[in-house]
């Protein structure tokens, strides 16, 4: 799992990619079809609750960037 403590260091494209991956992963959890991810995947090691928490932080970061 990568360290996502400071989302402000990621560029907009990486944040959008992360948001999309999180949404897809949460959809897989809700369909009971979540498979284990390879260690190289950006969400490797994150459980459903951690994905939800990170998704809300990513959405908030994207929202603050689009206010300008």
C-alpha cells in the first residue's frame, strides 16, 4: 500500500485516477467480487472501510482544487 497521508502532493491526474480506482474497488466490494490485488497496485492492502475513507479525502482534495 502506498502512503496517502498528504494528498496535496499528488497531481490532478493522479488524484482522478485514484478516485476512479477507489470507486471501482468499492463497487467490487459491494458485489462481493473483490479479488486480491497484486502488490504493485496502488490500492493493495486497503480494506473496504479504508477505501471509503480515502475516497472521501480524495473527493475533498479535488473539490478544494476546483474552487479556483
